[in-house]
C-alpha cells in the first residue's frame, strides 16, 4: 500500500510540475495572451469619435474599456508615450438603421421590424519590437432592438456596452492573443 501511495505521489508531483512549465516562460498564459517577455509596456491612445452620428460619451467609454481590458488580462504597464505596443484609432461608425420593414396590410405603410445600432472602429496596432505584427484594421459589431422601440437612455447605453464589449474582445484577440 505504501508503494502505491508513493508512486501516486510522485506522479501527482510530476504532473503539477509539468503544468507549471508553460507559465514560467512568459510567452503563454492561461488567459490566452501571447506576449514576448521583452514586451513590458502598452500605450492605448484615446479613440476620438469621428462618426457622422456622435454619442457624446462613446469616445471616453470605449477608450477606458479598452485600457481596462489590457490592464486586467495582461501584465503590461500602461504608458502615455513610447509603448512597446501601441493601440490607436478612431470611432468611425455609430449608426442607427432599420433592418427589416413590415408592411401594415390595412394602411399599406412600412414600419421597421428591427432597429440596428452599429458601432465601427478603425484600429492601428504597432509592435515596436516586431514590426511584422503591425496592422491597420476595422472592427464593428451591432445589436438589434424591436422596431416599435426607440433607442434612447438606458437601453441605448446597454446596447453600446454590449457592442463595445464584443469589439474590444476582437481587438484584444487580434493584438495580444493572436489566435
């Protein structure tokens, strides 16, 4: 019995040691981030709202959420200038459109069955230690609401938060997770 216990303990210790190896090299983490150990800083610039339709809080909300993503999921230090990694860009789309029309059979008038809120951003990413990773790319996402509702107040803010969350995850994956 003692021999079985000792053999099991050695196997468990070996398995735990093997599990620790990937995190020790600094290139891979269980959060999916793939950053070279020499990269220590990131610069996330303000994303101005250059969309034709302006949501007054979108620029600051988007920028702070993007900065928070890097703070929470990486060990990179955020800097104002000369980052090892630089994420910059602008909000280029904030649109509210009807996506499906329904014809009222009694009046013959068309009404929107769905209203779509779309947000789009243009991102420029610079890796100052590996220029092959640099890119300029657009990211966008949308959410639909029932056409009988109007987009305003808390409902609009909730949709903005959902859309921004998706876009920020796309940017994060493209820049440091590289799946």
